[in-house]
C-alpha cells in the first residue's frame, strides 16, 4: 500500500492524492457547495485559474461602473468555482476575490449585504470574517439580521457519520467485523480462542470514563501547546506504529471529540510508519496540567484505582508471561531522567493502596515499574473488567484461565503463541499501523472481498 493513496481511518480521512477509481467520498466542502445551478468548469488547474482570472476582471469592471448586481452575480460564480480557496487556486487570486467582496460590502446597503451573505455562507466563516473585515460577533449578528442559516453547511464530522451509518446499513460493517479483520491481519485465529470460551472482540463496545482516561494520559498521551491564540489550546495525541494499537487509539479520543489523523515516517531507514490521532482542546483541561494530574492520581479511592491502572497498561504498559520463570509479568516503562518519571512513583504508591507490591528498576535510560508472580495475578483480576487493549486483554484472559485451571498448560502455550511478537523486529503485530488501520476500520473493511 502506498502513502499516495487515500486512507479513511475510523471516520478520519487523509488524502495525499486522487483516488484510483471514481471521485471517492465527498468532502464536507463538496457537500456544502452542492447546488442545482451550474458552476464554472474546473477541468485543470490552468483552466481553473484562467476562469477565475476572467471573472475577477469582469467583476472589477462592474465595480468601476457601479453595477453592484453584476458584481454580486460574479462573486457567486467565483465562490462556486472555489476561486476564493487559496489552497486550490493560489493565494494571489484568492486575495483578489476577497478584495472584491470587501469593496462590494462597503458599497452595499442593508438588502444588498444580506444578498451577499447568502452567497458567502458557502465559504468558511474564517474566510468571510477576513473578507468583510469584521469579527465573529459582528458576523453572527449580520447572519441573524439577514436570516441566513449557517446550519445549512454540512460539517466534516456530519459527513463522516453519514458515511459510517451507510456502511453499517448497506455493507454490514460494525465494530465486531473491525475487530475480526484486525485479528486476521495480525495472524490470530479468532475461532480457536472462541472454542475455549475466550471472546477476542469483547473490547470494542467498552466505555471510557475519566479515571481510565487518566491512565492513558499518564502513559501514552502527548500534549503540545498550539502556537496560535496565545497558547490557549493544546493538541492531545496518541501515536503508534503498532498494528493493534492503531485500531484501539482510533476509539480512545472519541469521547473528547472526533480525532484527526496524521501519518509520518518513524524513520525512513526503517520503513516504519507512525499513525497519530489528535484532538485540539482548550489548555485548561484538568489532564493538561501535570501537577493537577498527579494530585488526582494520589487522591483516588480504592474502587477507582483498577480503572486507572487499566488505562496505564492500555496506553503503554505490558502484560506478558515469562516461560523461563513460569510467571506473569506486568510492566510500566518510562525514561529515567524525564518529567514522566514522577508518574512511576505515583503509580507505585497507588498500587500499594490496593495491596499490590510493585518494584521499580532503573537501568541505562529507562525506569521500569514491575509487578510479577502472585501480585500480577491479583492485579489482573482487579483490572480485567477495564482492560480494552485487544492484545493485552487477550493475554490477561489466558493467564487467568491458566491460573484458575480452566485451560491446561499445553492449551495456554498454543493460544499464547498467537499473541507473541518480536520486539524491534518486522513482526506484523509490532509494526504495520497504517496497513492495519486501512484494513480494519470502516471505510476499508471490504478489502480482499
């Protein structure tokens, strides 16, 4: 699969090139600009520029002649032809369209301004504010006065929801199919587990509360201030090159808002691609403040602590069985000399509250909080209802079944083998995040059929 293709991931779409067949799904901009009237042709970039330039010149002549009806009609044609969109047509031409709109606005009376706004509602609010040289409050006042319904625009998220609903209704996509396709991709035989009473897809309908999300923040959420608007906003992101993690991460941020997606090379020499899901939120969220977060962790009651630990494990923890030592191990790893190191101490204190003995080991640049043996079994029983990471939840089930005598050691070994992967290697479970997302998530679940 090439990066130039268009990938739709759990309702998030990136487009680094034209689709191979047909036009592909309509973007929200295309939906909101749909009209029964004929717009100007857009055969090529050069043809589009020529068409826009011709209409701009006509509009300038009409302005010089004081013919406001002519200018209004030409602005409508320019907007329909996307001549105002600098990304498509170039900044210079888009700026000329904006200047014409501003000049007409200054020369117009109340009725003419309302007519102009009915045309401009098909552009973005940001563009309209800049063109008219007014702020958001003034623009909204004009929309109310002119009875212009901005709700006629269809947002990207609304379009995504429509597409996903159609996929469910017409193509039979659902979260279970997504899960099964993921397991097929990474080489796990779903039916083999089901024969022993293990359901590998019971994680897909889980609900994520604030305490669980606190664990995700502690372990794997990256928070960076956005450069605009005096750092009032932050980008919160979950990033992975892991095939299994990329499907889980597409769900974890949804309770906050529908995430956007970015894709980048982890290292060109390795050929590994990372998939990042991110949301932009106000910087005053409790989980963007490190000190407040640590305070909340240390104040948790006994009932909530298992939810927190489950979130930490799902984010960046490890559940494994050491066959050499014949014991289960749960690990939380962070850097030894960084700000996240304090989280490890807070987690150790939290585990002590529920009677779990965790040891911190330091070596090189890493610090590891480790729980093993009977302590690990006790912790797995507490967190099992709240684990959502597909692979870690599956391993936790197998380990508990072995210790409770529900499967024998041979069966345990056979099933556990399917969950193993090579650290630092090319194992499909460890890498291939982009390919897994493209196969398992809704818009692409029909691949191979």
